[in-house]
C-alpha cells in the first residue's frame, strides 16, 4: 500500500496515479482494502439483516480491532470513505 500511496501523492502531477487506479489496486484480491477493520465496517451496514448468530459473532469480533495502530486506522478509514464516495458518485475518479 505504501508504494501505491506514494504514487497517489507524488509531487509531480503527471507521475501521479489516479484515485480510481489507487482504489482499484486496494480492492483487488489481497489488496490493502481487505483488512479486518474494513470488513467490520462493511458488516455494520448490514447488521440489521444478519441472523442472531451472525450478530453475536460480529459483536464478539469487534473489540479485537481496538488494537489497530491509530495512524493506520485513520488512513484506512479515509481511503475507504473516498472509495464509498466514488461508488455513490458523490465525487468522480
């Protein structure tokens, strides 16, 4: 993820990767958006539609994410938010 991020914020605008390309890299199988935190965040949206067992498993697993590095948590949250805004067409690639 670090190299992708560095290409995204490159000081030379012509050398920058597009936001869409950056997000695509993160969504690939094994990409940097496949993290327990992002999976948990996506599960929150569907919590009301889950079975009782799925909700219990979710609530049991959620506290383990409190050990994530705050800086990484901020970065993952920001990139996930941008990805959601693009998918909802709030912002463009």
